């Protein structure tokens, strides 16, 4: 009849961490014997011992080992099937495992040698740290050994499964990468609970969505403090430069003006720049309000009695000022120009204008009209 022997379906098994492993096994022995005990035992892979030493060595029964007893299930029998299931395997379970049986006669025992070498692997995502927008990138889900069971790989980005990425290829190819592809990537096997540690994929791209905001929501008045902020979406972070008109005025995300004056009125924009490109914001206008200043009256040429004369009031203000005219201390008119027709000596007096807006008022210096009398020659 049959001789002594143990046969294993796989001599080497590569299994994923936290999974269950089936070690399929059959054994034979001559007729006339009765199986007394069956159990699995282990040694280290590199352990070498003579046949004689193996025979005399006491192999521990794993079902009685606290590290295995709750995880090992004997699926075989006492006739020919010696299959086991080992659950929740970890890297510590990487060993050479053997089936051993004894019969009802002294000194009759058999060790199935060579046994089954189990390697337990985790998964690691291999990926470049960064990729430029528009390029392609490949991520690999790596194991330390070739998995014995054919597996379907699942990919996750920021803990969310990429449902369209399920196949038996352990690579994830991202073509024409977008900014939205950046994140923490991990991988797993379908129907397994273990998920690899996540690795960060950074997508680099030139500045986009560049804009300027102003700290003041309302009117900007002379001597206020104003802060301009430049917002920019880019990776790596961009260098920011500020321009008034076409002239460089500063750098950094924030451009501050303390005690603002009318000289600061104008168009401002920021330029965002990194190694992938640059982009300008739309311009914003600073319109600084201030009370009248530099108020003066002008009158042209020599004034001769009987002429028509126009006085002009010059004033710098924002918003534009309301102009009032005074002769001596008496109000005589309004508007930028004050006209006198058929002027006479009665008009000889000090004139001045007052420039006024909601931020203040200012008088010009007084001017005196020096009226020349025209002499009539009688012959």
C-alpha cells in the first residue's frame, strides 16, 4: 500500500499582512497503522539540522502556542488531509512550517520535510514626491514577495477609493496630471482589510487665480493706512512683486501703505511667479480722497476800466471741490470762474475763493484787482 509521506500544494507562500493563509496539505502512511496525533510545527527558514537531529528534536505543537492557538484552524482529518488556515498573519509569522504526525506504535512519527515557507508582506506605494501639471506619473503598489493568490489592486486618494482603478496591475498611471490629482495615495487588495501607508504626491503648477484685495472696504482718505493683499494659487509657492502703473514698488504677499497720500492714487497689480510660469493680477485702483489744497486765484493781464474780467480758482482736491467767491468778506458767487463785465473802480477790492469738499476746506490767498483808468485825450 501507500508509503510514508507529506505533500504540500505550495512550498512557498507569499501572503498579505492581516490576511488568512491556507496551507493545503495531504499525507500518506502504510496500511495497518492508526493515526495517533496530527499537528503543525515550525522552524526558522535558515535553521539547518541533520536528519538524526530532526528525528530527536521536539517540535512544538502550534495549536498550543499562545501566539497561534487563536489564529490557527486545522481543516484536515486523521486520514489524509492536513490542511490548515492561519488568520491575521503578520511579518512575525514568516517561517518554515511543517506538518507532523505520529501513529499508535512507539517511535513511529513523520515530519513533512521540506515544509511550507511563509513570507508575510505589507504593501508600499512607490511614487515620485512631485510631478508637474500636464505630465504623466506612475505609482506602484509594491510587496516584498510575489503574492501567491492572484489579487485585484485598489487605489485610494486621501482615503477615498478610486473606483475606476481596479485591476490586477499593481501600477496606477495618471496621465496629464491635474492639480486635483495631488494628495495622499495608498493601495490595498480587494477583499482584504490591510491598506498600505499613504504617500504624498505633490503636483507643481504655475500661478493661477491671481487677484488683489484691499483692506479698506469703503472710501480711502488721506493719512489712512491701507494694505493690499495678493492671492495666488501655485505650487511651489510663488514670489510676489507689486507694481504701480508699470513701476516696481515692492515685494511679498502684502503691500502696506501707512499715512496714504494723493501721490499713492493709481493702478496697482501684483505679479505671481514661480519656476513654472508667471501671471499678473487684474489692476485695482486706489482713489485717495483728500481735502482741498493748493488753492489759488489767477487773473490774466492788465485790467482796464470797462473791460470784462474773469477770475479763475485753481484747487487740488478729491472729490472735486465746491468753489465760492468772496469780495472782501462778502460772498459774491460760486463756480470755478468768476466773471465781471464792464469793470469799474467800484470793483477794486480783495478777491479770494474758498474750495470745499466733505473732507475739508481751504481759502486762496487774496488778490486785489488793480484797475487802470483809460485817459481821454482832448485836442
